C-alpha cells in the first residue's frame, strides 16, 4: 500500500500563487506517474497536470503556461506550482500516484482545497 499526504492548499487572491505538495510513503513501492487532478462539486475529477518517471509532463489546456508540475524522487514527492491563479482554478485538488506494488496500482490523496477570490 501507498499512502499520500497533500499540503499547500488555501485561499489566495486572483493573480496569486500557491504550491501544492504530495508525498508518498509505504513499503516496497516504485513510483511511475504522479499527477494532480481537480474536482468541482457535482463534476468528475479532471486532470490538471501529470509527470512521468522520465520527467515528461502534460497539462490541461486551461493551466498551460501558469502551472508547473515537478517531482523529487528522492523524497517521493510531487509538486504543483500554481501561478497567476484565476477563480476558475478553485476546487479540490487530488494527488494521484501510479506505483508498482506487486503490480501497477493507482493511489489518491485526501484532497486539498484551493480557493481563489476575485
């Protein structure tokens, strides 16, 4: 099993920045892809950004040029730097990790709230 702990959400004014972090822990696991998803009330969880273990990234069109995903494999941590935040960026952000634990499995964090005031 892999446990994920997120941090860094909060309230920020439009145009401001936040940095989300997500650290994975557990026994005998190997991380493949790490990513961040956002979920608005009543809607499905949507990909915001993802990074492979080779460092390849992809982003939702709405955040390209403003958000940057990165990872520190020594710390089993993925980051999401969010700049020039807009009210429509608000929502609950979930960390996702695809890891090998006797087979590839997906794990989710508990979610962290991001609120952007206009």
